[in-house]
C-alpha cells in the first residue's frame, strides 16, 4: 500500500533528478543562448529556473490537476495531457487483450484442461523475444495492408497481433500456465482440500480463495511484464500507445512527455498494487467471516 | 544488382486500398523524411519544417520556380524608399487568415516585430537586416525599414507572415499551441497529429488549391516507402534514397523529379583540436579521403557514370551557383604521398602505422548527422576506415537529428567531436556568412560549427554583406571559395541531387527549389 | 552420458563459441563490394553477403562481441544478489530481510523497459555500451530472483536449517557455501542468472532494432559496430521482398543459440 502511494510521487522525482543530472540546461536545449535571446524567459515558462525541487513541486501539483504542460520537442506546443489521453487507452486495451490468452491459459491450467506435455510448446514459443515476433507481425501487416494502414481492420490487426506477441513472447504464457498449475497442484495437496473432496466439494473452488492473493500477485507481475513489452511492440507495430510515446520522448529528450508518460506508467503500477492489496484485504476479511469450528452443526 | 520483386498477389490488397483512398476524395498522401518539429515558421529548424510551413504560410516575397523572378501572393505593389533602406509594400485585398480574420499591414509589422524580439534562429537571420516596420492602414501598406541599403531588399523581406491577432506579444515562444495548430494565409490549413500532419485546402483571394487534402507521414524504412509509393499507398516521396531510384525510375506510374535543395555535404574540422589547428594537418586529411570511392560505396555512384546524381564540390557552394569559383578544382581521389608530405611538414611522425603529432597520436572523434545515413549508407564508417588506413585513429558516432539541430550547428559540440559530417541546404539567399564568420556577440557566426576564426575570411564576408550589386557579391564569394579551399575549416564533399517521386495522378506538380510547395496552387489530381 | 551432462556440454560449447566470437570479432567490417550484393551462403560461405556485399559472418561476430560479456556479467550480478537474499533468510537477519522486501517492491513495481529507457537517456555518448544497461536490467530483475531465493531458503528451513547443521558440527563456511548455496540454492540462482543473461541479449537486440528503425544512434554499442539487430532488420526487409532471407535465418539461429544456451545451463543446474 505504501509503495502504491509512493510510486507516483517517487517516479517524477527520479526523472527530475535525471533532468538536472544531464549535462546542460534543459531550456538551452530548446533555445541555445548562442543564437537565441530568450533562454531565461523560456526557462521561466517551463519552470526550469528555480531548481529541481521547485520544478518537481510545480509539476506534481499541476499533474494532480490534470495539467501536464505542453510537449517540448516531439509535438511542440501540443498539450501533453492530450497525448497521454490519446495513448493511454490504446496501451490499456493492448494490455487487456494480452491478458485474455494469459487468463484463459491460467484457468485452463488450474482446471487441468491443459496437459503438462504441452508445457514444452509454451516454453519453446516463449523463448522468442518480443522484438522478433513483432517484426514478423509488422511485415505481415505491411505486406497485406500497406505501410500506412493504421485504421479499420489493419489497425485492429496491429492491436491483435501486438497483444498476441505480448502474451506469447518472453515466456509470458509459459510462466502463467506452469506457474498457475504449480500453485494449484501444491495447494490441492493440503489436508483441507482432501477433506473438502471427501465432502464432495470442488478442490479448485476451495483452493481458489486461499490462492487468490498469490494469483493476483502473479497477475500483477504479468501485467508489469506486458507493460514493459509494450514499448517494443508499439514501436515495431506502429501502435500509437504510451510505450511509443515514451520511446519518442526519450529519443527527443522531451522531458515534458517523458515525465508524463513515466508518471502514467507509475500510476498504472500503483493501481495494480492497490488492486492486489484490495484483493488480499478482501480475502482476509472473507476468511475472518468464515464460521468457526465450534459453530458448525454437530 | 536489381532487387527481387515480390509476387503481385501479396500487394493486390494494398493496391485496392489505395484505389479506394484515391476515389473517395482528392487526398494526396506523401512521405517526408520526418514529421515537422514545429509548424510555426518562426522556429523552423529542419527542411521538413520549411516544406510543411510553405503550405500553410505565405512568405512576403518568393522566387518563382517557373520564371525565377521574385513574386508575391500578398503584395500588389512595392516601392524602394530612401536609397533602398526602406521598402513600402501595398497589400492585396480580400486575403483571409485560416480562422477567417482579415489579413492586413498590422500583420506584416507584427511579424517584423516578432522577428526582432523572438528567441529563434530564423528570427536571428532576418533580424540582421530588419530594423522596424510602420503600418499605413489607410493605404493598406506597410513600410519595412532595413539596417542598411541591400541590393536584394525584397529577398531580405521574404519572411512568412504571422497573424497578429493570434498572439499576446511579439516575443513568440516555441512551445505554444500555434506550433501544432498554426493559422496562416497559405493554400492549406494544417493540424499536426502524432503520426501525421493533415492539410486541408483553404481557398482564398490569392490561392485556389485544387487538391482538397494532403497528408504527410514520416517515412521510415526507404524500401517500405518505395514499395508503398509504387503500390499507390502514398502518392509522393519527397526524397528517394539513391539505391532505390532505378526501381522508381523504371515504374510507368511514377515520375522522378528533381528537387533543388542547393545542398552540399561536408566534414567540418575542429580547429581547437591541437592537431587540427595546423592547416597542413587539415590538408593532409583532405588528401587522405578518396571521394570517388566514398561516393561509390555509400551512394552507389558508378565511377564511369557520365551524369552522376552526386557532383563533387570544392567549396561552400554547388557548381550551378553563381558564387561557385570554377578555378578551384576538386580533389576527387586521395593522394597519400601528398598527405604524408604535409603531415611530415607539420612535424608529425608515423609510428606503427599511426600519425603522432605533438607527442600524441592523431585520434579523431567523428560525428555524423544520423539521418544522412539514409542517403549515403555507412558514410560515417567509410570515412573512418579511410582515415584509419591513412594513419589517423578514428572513433565514429552518429548524432541524432535533434542534437544536430540543437547542438551541432550552434557550436555546442566543440568539446565532444573533432569532425562532424553534415549537409547544408540553402534557400533563396545562398549566404554562408553564418557558417564561416567568427562567432561574436553581435550574432555573426551563429552556425559556425567549430568556432572557426580567420580574420581574412571575416573581411571577405563583410565585403559580401556590404556589396551593392550582384557582381560585387559574387566576387566576394569567389574569393571566399578560393580561401576556404586552402584553409579547409571544412572538407567539402559533394552535392547530392535530391529526387522526389510522385505518382502520375498528381499533375502539374512543380517542385520549387528549397521550399518545395511554393507553386502548390498549380498542383492537381 | 546422461542428460544433465549432455546439457552441460552443450552449454559449455555454446558459451565457448560466443566467447571465441567475441575474441575474433573484427573491429571494422570489410569494405563493401556492391557487385557481390545479396549472395547467399552457397555462393559466399559461410553465411552469405548483405545488400552492400558485406559478409554477414562479420556482423554476427561483432554482435557477439557486443552482447557476450555484458550479458554474462548481468547474469552474475543477479546470481550474487539472489544468493545474498537466500543467505540473509538463512541467517535470520530480520531487518535486512525487511529492507530487501521493501526495496524489491519498489524496484519491481515499474515496467523494466521503461526504466531502462530512462537509463539509456542518461548515458553520455562515451558510455554507449551494453554493460550499464545490462546491469540496470539485472538490478530490476533482481527483486524477483531474490524473492524466489529467499522463499526457497525459507522452505528448507531457513535459520533452523543452519542451526541443525551447526549442531552436526559443520562450520559456517561449509553450511552456507556447500549445503545452502551449492546443494539447495544453486538451481534457483543459476536459472535466474541464465534467464537474465538471455534477457540482456534480447534487450540489446530490441534496443538496437528500435534505434535502427528510427534511424537513431545506437543506445548499446559504438556506431562503428553492428549488432545482431542489423541481421534482423535485414531479415525484416527480406520478409517484404528483398533477397536477404539468409540474413533472417542467421539472426534467428543466433537468437535460438542464446536461448538454447540459457535452457541448457538451467537444465544442467537443476536439483537432482
């Protein structure tokens, strides 16, 4: 919980420190004093003239109000908040679509529908790095729809293929299937499950509440893994999401965009952490409300 | 060697899609080398910026690509006053800004004020010549005052006009929303999106564009760009990379057209590097480079080609320029014996195949503007290899486009590089003063990459500035050419013809030198 | 020969090949020969030539030189950190364990490539090598590895396990070095190390590919060198019709070799 609350505050602080650690004055990058008279005015307008602490405080308080300033370089003058609002849903949709096969895979593994003999297949596919799968998909889309195909069927295909890459590459699906199966297999060996079976109850239904915090933790790790992969997948497949925005901002040293994009990622991570904590609390409360042994009918 | 063509079947869907796009509306899509960094002409930095802004704004004067005479879409009459130190312009009636407001003399004077007050390279360029402006609303005229009498006064006033009503002050800032959503008087209205720039036609008293929509996208891989063009996914490419020109030229549906950028490629040398402070070392490096081999390996020009797209230059002008001094010959081939003699004369010794000067090996950190790699593949490494073979240790680095524009050309990489490979492009006014004049507090030498300082060169440049006739200007620059070819603050490489490619559906597409879209009113589908 | 030995021999052979490639990698590529462009492996062995007539094997060698040492060092860093976490759990030093937990939560809460991009932004041009980025990746991967190692140490009994072995008269060095690390933690830490090594190689390919695609200077190596990403980029154009499929196969084979190396190491080190 503490980490979840600290993350959106810590990340912009680190980026601000990076900004000041880099050689040169950020305002001079945009307006070199050798040929430009207004560097001081520019620094003042960006809030760069009063040092890192003031800059950070000004930025974080504006960000809390939804004001993320204008892009410094990649789309000069364009409000960063608009860039983020345009990009965030795409990345969120990409991550959600990538979670679908992972969720199905986890459920199937938990219910014993996926044979462990197939694990070698998932592992083999998972050895392929995301960049390779993404470039094959990008070539497929460009061959069939042309290079400028971002709307309609081609746009959805890019998203779908990107989600597939994120789900399969770098061992994501393999880890989900094998990890979930291992968790359930370990849990069903517990005595209470054996007793539940004797009572005619489902092993999975009994194990699930106890495993839920661990599963949610694993899911959070998967989502983080997926979000990390979105940078590569979005750039290669030309999906206009947060990862592509962050990459462009990094290349152009557009700190307005980098700050906002990394902050958006940290907010997503914080939400995931809060979600996990919420599930853990809910399970704990549910377990606490379960009837005591003494209250069971004779 | 020709490139294998993929089976047609795979490209049919793309072709079909292209036809639908074409039939649905007269939208012309084209690739440029990047998206513009800004649509505000006050802060134009790259050629992409200038080309895009040419569609959105009118310059007060421009040179016709057809007749080469100076014309104006905004000015109906002009008059030189007070011995050419003032220019009175009477403006056309009925011209509207893209937001519907009327254009007038106040806008011209506001633009002059902005050029004098705003923090930008473009403003600095014009501010050298301009002093002020007086608006005469009753005559619909403005009087522009220059710092002195210029022989080419109208060219000195060829700035893009900005709308006064859109700004709170004449000190413009680069990050304002105007940079993405500009308001001009040009034939097209523009909005910059993340992946493209969309232009929509804006008929006006002085413009009647026949193409209703344009879309500019960033072209990444040159091969993909060409394939997309040939299959109708886009209608144009601003710059076709040399290895793909034969394939484009062979197509019946596409025409290759010349785009005169008046650009030349160079290797700037850093005189603050101890070894390079000695002119003889610079001359030795010049003699080490084999330009013919470089051209063959990186651009793909056959040495036997009688009409190469890549023409060597011996100074800071292209051969077709009136300023080019034809008596200065180009060193097309390396001359290793000459290089050795020069280095020995400079006091260097050869140890284990490496030149040692002043007790230390001559080691060069060479940077190159990264996007140039598309036009001249692997040029950086080939230059490094040739210098290495000649006894000069080299480390090569690519400089990204942003750092090039922000730092390299403004002289802020002087401590990080010993040599920088780049390309200069010139507009209407082919002036090189800012590159070679010593950098001073008065704004001269703003683009002097390595703070080159030569009093004789400064004098010649001042002669050029003071010239009252074209002949005086040409004489000054001829002398400059001759001096720079000996002093070598730059190694001058070549001029590479830029070729655009447009599908035949786009008709009457006259491409203007430098600004590209100046004659856009004539373009049609 | 059992499977474990076979895996060990395979891993050793692949590692030796990578290290040898690093040692013999040419500092510069050969001069292009345009007349011989696009020749395949049969016309121009061993792996053919690219679109400029440059031998692909030279690019493969340079790529190996770029990734091998930084990837191995990054894997070793993760192994050291995971070992430390496991030992701390066995030693029962509660406050250190707590600090590791909190640090792990914080570091592990951000998407890794996002952090790595910011690190790449910070690096000055003289530091454009893979090692700092690889080490940053290793630090970001360490929380998971440390968690797993600590959990494993907890499952074998933690401090009680150590206490029991002390009661048998074994020295601390023997207990921690042999019983804890070699007999019990080894499969976990070696697996984590091998995975991170593989991930760093793939990270380099991804970052270099992105830079190539955007026509930008490299994040991970000198601009005079060529990464395995160049092969994949040529392979991508091959998918679009350029006759460079042999470059794609070579790139995929190199990626597969690294993956097989990581899996072989993992298999060889697994618990009996």
